[in-house]
C-alpha cells in the first residue's frame, strides 16, 4: 500500500507546501541538504579508507607478531560482527541520544582508534598483541556503526523522498575509499613503515569532526513504526539478504587472504600488493553506478543481474587460485583480470538490492572462515569453496524467479497496490522511479 508522504520533511527554498504536487518538484539542493551530503560523503570516504588500508600489509605483520591465519581472519571478521550488533543497539536508542551527537562522536572515536591501531606494532608479541588488535578493531566497528546509523537517519530526514537515491550515490564514496585505501596503505607502509598509514588516515578523520560539528544540521529522529523482523520473514527478502551476505562475504574473504597469497606466490612488495587490490575495488566502483542506473530504468533486469552476478562471481573465485583441479598455472595477470571481473560481478549482485541491507552485510563469515580455510587447505581451494557459496546463491535465485514466473502465469491477474515510489527529483530534470525488487 502506498505510504503517505512525510509532511515533516524539510522544505527546500521556494517550495510553498505540497499543494502543487509533482509540478512543484525542487530544482536545487538546499544548503542544509548540501551540508548533509558533504558530511556523509566525507565520513564514508574516510572510514572506508581506514578500513581497507591495512589489507596489503597487516596480515604479514600480524604473522610476525605470532598470529595464525585463522586468528588474522577473526581480527578482520570481528569488525563486521560488532558493526552489526552495534547497529541494532544504536538503531533502538538513536532517537533518544540524538543523531548529530552520535554521528560526531562516532567519527571522533573512529579517528582515534585508527591512530591507536598504528602503534600496535609496539605491543609485545603473542596474546597481548592479538587481544589489543581485537579490542581496537571492535572499538572501530562500534564507532563506525554509530556514525553510519546516524548518517542514515539524518539522510532520511534531509531527503525524505530520495533516500535510496542518496544512499546509492554515497556508495560511490565508500567504493572510492576501498579503491584508495589499499594502494595508499601499501605505499605508505613500504616508504615509512607500519605506523604512518594509520596515523595519517586517523588524523584526517579527526579533522572531519570540527567540520561536521559546524555544518551538520540538527534533526529530530522519528521512532520507526514498522517491524524489521516481519520484513526479513518474507521469502524474497530473506533470499535477497542471503545473496547480499554471500556477495559481501566474498569481499571479506579476500581481506585476510589475498595479500598473503600474493606475497608468497609472486614475491611482490607491499606497495604493489595494494595495486592488486585496486583491480577489484576500482571495477566495483566504476560499474556500481551503471548497474544502479540500469536497475532503476529497467527493473526487469534486476533478477538477471542477481542470478548471473552470483554465477560469474563463483567462476571468478574458482579461477583466483586457480583451483588445482583445473591445472592452470597461477599468474599475476590472470589474478588481476579475475579480480576486475569479480568487481563487476559484485556490482551486478549487490547494487540492485535494497541499499540499507548492504550496510550490515560485509560478513563476519567471509574473513573468519577465509582465514581458517587459507591456513588449512591453501588459498586456491579456499577461494573455490567461497565461490561455491556464490554459485548456490545464483542458482537459488534463478530457481526462485522461475517458480515465481510459473506461479504468476497460473494465477488470475490482480491489481495489487504498489509500494511508495520516490517521486522527488534530486537534481534538475531527473526523475528516478524506485520500485521494490522484482
């Protein structure tokens, strides 16, 4: 059923109410909306750079400090686990604390613990180092979750009729952070040592705190009236969530394992390892807006993106090693090519789905299981097993859509009211009709 429009949403200059309907669509961003976009984009960019900067060199450093590959995978994976748990808490109490305070405080703590991560090489080897890694990583996850939850709440108030459009656009800055983080981290580590990448990025995030305190508007958060648990019990939503977790865990799988594999197999310096990560992140960042546009303009393509995106991802992970049964020699150019294709297939799998599910889906399973499998059976077989999950998801989605098509053909056509669509143009002369995933 169509939801009523939010009468309390911020009104842009020149909009004298809603009496004129769509004819009075705002043509320009208001000053407050622009400030919200700047704050959210800077937080996404800085936090994702801080998250991804350690990929090219931290696993090797942690090995030197006595951590096994399984433990390294758990250090990476605990971030997503506590990000998810903290989001449930902040989502419940955000209305009482205040969105702006939570956003600024989360950004401040995230910058501080990023700097703190840069001095962990001074901690004694063994259990103390491992415990401190977990503690700092968990603090970073909680602070990032606070900032993201507050950002989503502020965006929903600033853009009541363009939430999906804005969140999808901000994913570009998250992707840009993932693109810049690994090569920058690898270069700084190779040139200046372990501490500099974390201290530099941490300071950049801390500099955003006074900026956001000054420019970010205050909004009163609204108490939600709909049940998240009822939503995920719908078969299609549950299946889509499973696909998103699978796709995101494929990203997470590479965090603790890819740099170790590249270092051992090709003997590359840390700076070049970061460039290997760049192939995946850059292709994902470039292809994501394209698949988002196609998903909005041609909704019937979404199901095909989901099915074939997962199948292609499965093939990519089989060829990453490659898996030994193929008897293909592992070569650097092949690895980079597969990562580039994997970035595109990830965009196909993830972007057509509901953006807010994505924020909690960079799965704990991927890094943790990935580190364990890498230690026990090697990168080639571990990557193939990870790809098997994506293959199962792709086939399951294909089967679901096939059964849904057969059921629709047999049923009597009904006029079912559609869900509320975004009607307000974010930019001049642009109308993006958003519908539920078909």
